[in-house]
C-alpha cells in the first residue's frame, strides 16, 4: 500500500513538473508572438498614422487591446505555473 502511494506521488510530481514546463514554454512562445505583434502594430502606427488620423487611432486601439491580451495571458500562465509548482512542493 505504501509503495503504491509513493508511486502515485512520484507520478503526480512528474506530471506537475511536465505541466509547469508546458505552461512556461507556452508563455514564452505567446510572449514572443505578442511582442512581434506589438512591434508590427507600432510600426504600422508610425507609418500609417501619417496617412490618416482615423487609421492611426484604430491602430493605437488595436495596440492597446493587444497589450491587454498579452498581459492577461502572461498573468494567467504565470498564475497556473506558480500554482502547479506550489502543489508540487506541497506533495513532496
């Protein structure tokens, strides 16, 4: 009985570690995408803002919206990673 409990805890720790790695990898990948999108929007804003005030305002709104999405995604993944690490430490 004790051996199966130890095996379960070992498997749970391995699974939690894998989840943390996956969340961290997803966060890093999404952060790169968000940063690239932000940079592209910023470049478009600089270029197209000269053409039309409405277009400039629209791009500025898109940039702000993108930044909010990136921040929410980052915070969500960071919270989940921290929660998994906390659970992993508690189960050790």
